C-alpha cells in the first residue's frame, strides 16, 4: 500500500472514533485512548491550568477538557494506566499528515531531538 | 546560584511577587513598581503577556529588574513562541545573568484582547521545563553544543483547584521529573482543594523534592473579585467571598482580610516552601500583608537576605 493510501485509510478509521488530527506520532494508548491533538493547545503532557470547575475546556466552554477525559479513561483502562505520567517529547511537525502506523513500524515516531535524548528525566 | 535557589536549598521560607505589567516608562517605571515591596521579596516574577494581553517582554523586564538590584524570575509561556524562540530567549536570559525561569503553557489567545492571534504551543509547559534542563546540560534541543553551559533554576506553575483534581499532584510530579525545582501554585480560593493538594504532595514525597509556593492575590474591589471569578481561566472563587466583599463597608479592607486569611491558611499547610504575592492595589499591599504575617523585611533578617525559616512542614 502506498504511504498516501495508508494515511487515508488510517484517517478513515481514526478520525470518526478519536477525532484524529494525523499528527503522525500517535500516543492514544498512553492518553486513555483520547487524542491530545484535539486539545485546542495540543498539549501532550496533561491538562493546562485553565480547566473550568465543571471540567470543561478554557478555550471551548461547551467541550469537556480532553485531558479530563484522558485521565478518567486511563484510570478505567486495564492496561497502560501509568503511561499518563510519561513525559512526551515535543511533537515532530515534519510528520504531520503521515500515517502513524507506518511511523510506528519504521520507528520514526520515536525519534526525538538529540538534545532531548541526552538529558534524562529527574529520578523520583 | 541565584538567591532563590540558595534559599530553597537551605529550606528557608521564600517570598516571591509578581511585578505589575510594564508597558512604558523605562527603568524608572520598574523602580517605581518595586519600591513599595522590594524589602520583603526575594525574587520578582516578570510575566509573559499575562491573560494573553501584550506587554513589555519578560526578558526585557527581567534585565531591568537585575539593573534595579533585585532578582528576577523570568516567566516564559508556550503560547507565543515556537521552540526556536523559546531557546533563544532562554539563552538570552542566561547571557544577562538571569537564572530563575518559570515555565508555563500559558492562557489561550482567546483569553486576551487579540483573540485573532495564531496560538503557537509548539511545546507544552512540561516540555519547556525539560528544554531549560537540556540547555542547562550544555546543548540546544538539536544536540548542538552550547558552551559554556548556562545555569537555570527552572520552575513552573500548577493549579490545585482545576480538574482533574485527583491528577494535579501527578502532573506536578511530572514537572519535577522534567526538571522543575519549584512550583508557584495558581491562586486557590477553595482552601479545601489547596489542603488536599499539599497533603497529597506531602504524603507522596513530592514536596521534599520540589518547592511548593502557593499564591495569594490582594484585590481591592468587588469588581476585581468578580473579574477573577469569571474571567481568569482556572480560578474558582466561591460566591461567599464575592458576597463578603460586596457587603463590606470598605471593600478594599475586606479584600485585604481575605488575602490575610488565605495566606495564613497556606502557610499552615505541610511542605509549604514560601508564598507568592500578586497585588492589584496601588499602595504597598504586599509589604503590609508581609508585616501582618510576621514576615520580616530583608534588612531585619538574621543574616543579610537570609530570612529565618517560617512554618516549614
């Protein structure tokens, strides 16, 4: 299957279910199967401080905060629960529009900037 | 090592405060804003287009604060800059001797007076903390060497009263893992939520690893309180506070009393490392509140600038 066709097939599956934005580096499994790219700020590491008291979005008051949903769903998932605490690297904008499935297989979705890789997280 | 880093390393109680936004007036304006409170404050936050309103840049104000002889905490938000601009501002800050940085995601552009702006958010707040750590390690994000490596004392913010409440301490822990050494907490008018946050942080050992600094705001009118209640993202003000100010004979006095009560409550929490003050009054509200709380001005402290510890849990 050509890369373009694979991306279209992936979008056809993921857009109706998760509102997939085709970032090309899917992290759904670590965010309670909630796409963080549907957050208006496209945050990859948890909710901002602007979440309303009713759990709705600072930017779109009619929408529940994506990360409130991600937290609730990740707590209910039998697997990947602790993944919500993973520190996700910056989005690689060069992968936008790619098939994340293809990038998963090739490992391109896990390539992070060399400086980021050279700086380990602080141990708890 | 900055004064703030040193005091927190010695587990001395710290006082930080927000410099009111600067638009014009040069160095004189910075000196004028500092004058009523500088005696009580260890480090001053230079804000970064707060509530998505444009003002003088945090780097420029931080340089001005250094010239005024006080220590800056340069706030940096992800809303207006991509990673290249964030890196250059951090390296630029280091060039001018600014070490304390406070890394924020930032209010959305829709919170401000230019909502038609493009929102950037190339990085998020947690990634920005890690970026400061990467630079501190002597590299740009790409891996290109940065020699000699600058030193940053990086911090961030967290909001104890925004959902998902059960997750907020875990998010704070994530910021510690990214390299944050202090967290200035968002204003919290729901005291039970601050208690819950501080207790969980204490029980999980987080407050031993990262300095937690609750924020206190001194308002001066019922309109100001209604504005905070309705227009500042992520702040939940119980109606009882608004009613108190609305019914008070002197609204400004009542606002001060509320700030005093909240500050006293915050100082009594386990693991509190200091307080962060924001004042919307034109007078010396922060100095007055510090005196009432028993916080001494720096020239009266036991050793120069080294205030004895207060209420460390």
